[in-house]
């Protein structure tokens, strides 16, 4: 089981984020660049925060240049948010597959991200939060945005898939010991 990094002043630990995840509004300027084009730029994003994951930023549709996005046939399901659809990025004969996702009918507790669009930083040329270049979350599943204000360790990379189970078991064992 990983040992959480202690956050310094002005930082957040992903181990303090809740499970189930929480949605919160963000007024920080968040930007996505692909093929030299700023395809998303907003100060009205929603952040989804979940234990062990860096934040994921969801952009309101009006702040995304959707003319560069084509709907994908890919779908996925999140136990908390519901069914997601995906977008490809297209510019002339250049295409990047499944670079963004959205929830057309999210579960009620995630209605704040209905039709908002999230981007994988790993599939973009650059993503920024408040002018800071983002590092993509390890792996190719979660799409979290890592900045110097976020500390981990982060789930997603090789060897981290069992963290949730280990965390649940550890919590159960701790609770059981209290009641003995």
C-alpha cells in the first residue's frame, strides 16, 4: 500500500479526496492545446476529485472548439458517474483517437458535469492549469491532471491497480480491530 505524500502549504493530497468522488467548480484558467490549436480555454470548469487520482477538469461545451471533435463509437461506464461517450480530435487528415470524454446523462450526483468535456492530457500537446504545464496521470485510464499543487502517489501506473482493494481491506481490518 502506498504511503501518501504530506502536502505542503498550498498543496492538496489526492489521498484526502473522497470516495465516492466529489465535483467542485473551479475558477482557475484551464487550457488544452492540440496540433497548435487552443481547443479548450475556460475559467468555468468542474473538477472531479477522487481518492488516489489527480483532478480531472471538465469544460463547459461553450468553452470548447467542438468543430475539431468528432464523436467516437467508444463508450465506458463509471460506477459513480454513469455512461461516458468519447471524442476524436480531427484536423484535416490528422486524427487522434478518443482524446476526450463526456457524460450525456450522468448519475444525479454528477449532474454538474452533464455535457461537459474532459480531455486526456497524455493525448494533447499541452494542458495548463493557471499557466502551469500539466503532467498526465500515469497509465491511460483515468486522465488526471498533475500540477505542483497536487501530491500523490497517484493510481494509474504499473503496479497500482490493487490499491483500492488494499485500501478497503486495510480500512476494514482497522475497523474490525477497534470493535474487538
